[in-house]
C-alpha cells in the first residue's frame, strides 16, 4: 500500500508552508505529495494568506525535491485551456525529472469561479472528455508530427504538440462517485482511478464499475491503479487523537467513521480493509499543515506495517 500526502492549500497555506510539508513528505519516506486545485477557501477558514496556484506550486517543488512524485487531486478543467495545460504539465514534468502525475476533474466549486471571474459552464463533463482527448493526444503525438482536433468545445489546428514530457507517459488520474460516465472516462483515459472520501463499501462498488468499464473498453481491469483519498487523524493515545481532531474542527467519532482515525493499530486495520477492495494507494488528506509530528507518526508506526 502506497501512502501519499494530499494537501488542501486553499484553506490557508503559503508556498513556504507547502514546501516544508513536501520536504517532510520526502524525508519521511512517503511516495508522493499532491495538492488540490482551488482558489477559494471552504467552510469557516479565512484562507489566509490566500490561494496558491497548483501548477506554479508544483513547478517550485519540482526543483526543491528529488524523489517524491508530484501531482493534483484534481486539476480543475474549468481553470485552463487544454492546450495550455498540456504545456504547463509537460514543463513541470521536465523540471522534476519525470515525477509528475496528472489528475484532472471537471471543476465543481461554482463560488470560486464567480469570485475570480472564471466561466462556469453547464456542460463541464462533456468538456472534460474533450480536454482529456486533447491533452493525452498532444503528449502522444510523435516528434515532427502535428496534432489537430475538431471538437464541440475546442479546436486545435496543426499544433506542434510540444513540449514533450520527460516521462514516456505521464500517469493520468480520474476520480469521482459518478456511476456511469465517470467509470467510462476512467476506463478510456486513466492510469489510476481515485475515489475521494468514500466508505469501504462505496469504494468496492465504484471500483467494480470501473473494472467493468475497463473490460468494455478492451482493457484489463488490473491495468489501472485503484486508490482512495481519506482524511487522517492518528495519535499515540486517545488524548492525542482528540487534540488533532479539535485542531481541524472535526469530531473523533465522525473521523473514525469517514476517514482514518484512531491509534496506529486501528488505522492499519482499516487500511487493510480498503486494500481488500483492490485499493493499493491512499492519499492522506492533511488538514493541519503545521503538524509535522503527525506525518512522523504515520511514517514510523503505520507505514512499516503496510509493506
């Protein structure tokens, strides 16, 4: 089971804070550092000092880390034109020496679009399919050839399809709870399917849908990686768990039901039950970015039991 650290910087984090967490992620032996792609805080957070852009952040981290994978859960498809996004991601991949993974979603948080003047189209899912076709098509186009696309929402003519990523293929992540279109798109484009904040039972059902869609698409279901994103709140004792839950404004019982919470032994047991669904990777949602001891506890007392 791979453990990856997943941050939500829109809730309040500077680049320096994210760099500190990313370096701890690398030093403590985690597999990857991922971040969300939002421009507006959610809930009661004031979001100070303000949002940081996902791909500018990852470009900086690409030069200041050396081992960990870097990516998004998920890049918002409404924020960027697909041709431009293909250039940005390929460049960050080159800057990192080939360590980027690319999660793309349709975009969903209407308030941040209104706040920052970003169009919020109704037909986001159909646009997402065209975006994936364009971005993967650009990366896959052979050197010296051009790429053209005539879609409903996007048209490209004789694009040189440059730059190329450092990796032969940047892993593409698709995720979500949708019962029909999401599995179909994942089966067509994804290297990894991620389901966010879902129970073991819901995860098992959704992974089954993706596996069936992969067969219909002519792929082997095990060609895809299956993963979960879950909030974590772990402590050496009940008092430490309660302190960490209070720091993020959550209740311990709710975290135990909906995430990975409790003692290291409790968390290892629950991760094992997710593994039984076919999940082989968990993105640990870190909400208190100042609590690096939390990461050390996972590294020393949870991670060794998962290998």
